[in-house]
C-alpha cells in the first residue's frame, strides 16, 4: 500500500484531481511496490509500461488526508507482468486500473525475459 498526498497543483479547473495526476499516483505506488529504493539494489532490471487501463470511478478532490493506492500482481508471464491498483479511502474507491509491464533490455532496445529474482518478488517468494 502506498499513500498519495493530494496537492493543490494536482487539481483541474473543476477542483478534481486531474486524470493524468492520478496516473502519477499509480507510478509512485508502482515504484514503491517494485522496491526500487531498497538498499543493496532493486530486484528489478529495466522495465517499460506496455499498457494502462484506467476506470475513473469517482472524482477525487483536494483533502488533507492521503488516499491509499493499493497494488497487487494478477499475472506473471515470461517477459511481462500485470499489476492492478485501486485508489481509495475507507469510504470510496476513486480509481481502478491495470498496467502491463515488460522487461526491457536498454542495450539492445528489445524485450527481455524476467529474471528469477524478479519473478520471485512478483510471486511473493523472495530468493536468498
């Protein structure tokens, strides 16, 4: 779970969080979920987002309390995986989304297979 703090700059002219800013909340949650900030290096190599699907369920407005961005894995394939998200609080769901991420080799600029450590992290069984 990731907490997203809404800033005044996130609002559109109708005082709702802008739809593009909601994707930024998902990005922040995704980075946290994939543990790119862990000491000793991240368990993931380079990845690219291949697809986003977003359902805006309810307008989100400026508020003092953060909203939760819950993230979970729904599918792991050889070279890709799918994350699903909800942006919510105790009373409402504001957004439901799905992202497909693909392993990517920066040197060859091509798709790569996910490594053992990456798959273990996604499947919830860390390697030692």
